[in-house]
């Protein structure tokens, strides 16, 4: 995992995006902390994580997809933090 991936998983975890109903849009993730990445870059990283099972799609927010961290994502984040 790279720094961007760590930041995305951290934001989802800290924000409580752990279920489909508490999921966040890419824009909300970007605004939660100033990550310094464009929305398109974040979306590509998140969809890659979705295929790996680290995040999952939540309920749609209008036309926007939302995402939340999965159990696998939380385990990986915990491993990266050294907990």
C-alpha cells in the first residue's frame, strides 16, 4: 500500500464510514482532510481498493457513489499503523 491508500483508509476509518449507510463520497473524503490529490486520482485509488476488498460501495448520494472501509481494510490499516 502507498501513502495515498493509507490516507484514504484512515479518513474512512476516522470518519466512521464503516457501513453502507455511513459511506462517504469521493468529494467528502477529499474534503475531510486536505489530501492534496484531485478527485479523479482519489476515485481511481478507491475503485482499485474496491476490487481488492478493502473498501466497498455504499448507498448512492444522488448520482455519486459512496464508499466505506471493510473489515479487510481495517485490518490492513491496523497492520500499517503497527497496532
